[in-house]
C-alpha cells in the first residue's frame, strides 16, 4: 500500500489528512522504527499531544475494516443483485 491509498481510505471514512506534525491529530500512522519500535518523531509527538493514537500500518487497516454489521448493511438483500 502507498500513501495515496491510505489518504484515499482515510478521506472516504470522513478523515482529514494533514501534512504537518504541528497540526492537532487524532491518529498518527507510522512505519516501524529501529528495533520495531515507533519512530522517535512519533514518540515525541505523542508526548506533546498524549491524546494522539499512534498506529502502525496493520492497526490502521483494522481501523478502516468494516464491522460485520456494516458489511451486512452494504450487501444486496435480494437474490441476483450481485
């Protein structure tokens, strides 16, 4: 997956993607830092803004994944409407 894909997924769910870490964030999606830990910049940002949830890529994907109920609502209910 690429940044453009993540941007599209987030905005489709009503999110706003910002470029600057100076902005107030709800979520921060990061790659792995050294030793599998979050990158230092993410740690510093989270210390400055404790409410920010730092997510790795798999956690971000799970966040966007529809629940069973959401998925069932989107499925056609009559036979042959696939």
